[in-house]
C-alpha cells in the first residue's frame, strides 16, 4: 500500500466527491497555496493513485433500464483464454465492470442494457460467442440500495500517533 499523508488524503477525499472543482477552490479547502496543491495532485496522478476523472451518469436517465450482474464460468483456463476473454470484454460497451474471481465462478460482469431484448441480444450475440465460456448466469438489479464510487480515506493510526506528538 502506498503511504498517503493527511494532506493528500484530504485532496483525494475532496476530488472523489467533487471531481470538477478548480485547483483554486481545492487549495482553499485544504488551506495551501494553489501551486502546492497543483503539484500534489500532479504527483498523485503520476504515481497512479488518481487514475481518471469522470462524470457519473444515471443509467436510467440515458435509457439503460437494465443493470445485470453476470457470473461467467470458463471451460478452459489457460493464459491464452484469459487474455482472449479480457480483450473481448474490454471492447464490449455494455460491460461496465469485469472482475476475475477466485472460487467456483471465474468472472463477474456488470452489464447495462436498454431493455430485456437488448440484454438478450448482448448475451447471445456477444457473450455466448466467446471462446471457452462454459456457462453464465445473470441476476438483474431490481433497485439500488447504495451506489458509491468514493473510497473514504481516513487518517491512519500511524498519522494519529505522530500528530499527537507535535
């Protein structure tokens, strides 16, 4: 795990909640000079801690009424098969997320579609045609109880101990 100091944690927490904030606004919230905050953000980006900035879109409002989670089990689990599946899944705009798993299921996909016929077409025209896919099962989202993208970064116990010594 990369060490993240208290100031960088504050920066990351703010940017996760308000990605379009200006550098001057961020600096004001942190209590540092804009140039200092800018350099810290650039370093967080360079070190791969900040990987991207996005606008989150409500799927329902753009016609994506179906959200499904799909478990995929492979017939063959070679390096070539894993790479082929990764390459193909990466090109499918319906797949928002894909995770390779431990346990009896090999992959978990988060898929969006306009409606059930669109989802059905995705499954049979794309997913089922992938080499070495053994079986898959789908679960449809009925309602969203919690959807959060922010990873809360709290002060570590080391920081608490060192800050109490000053």
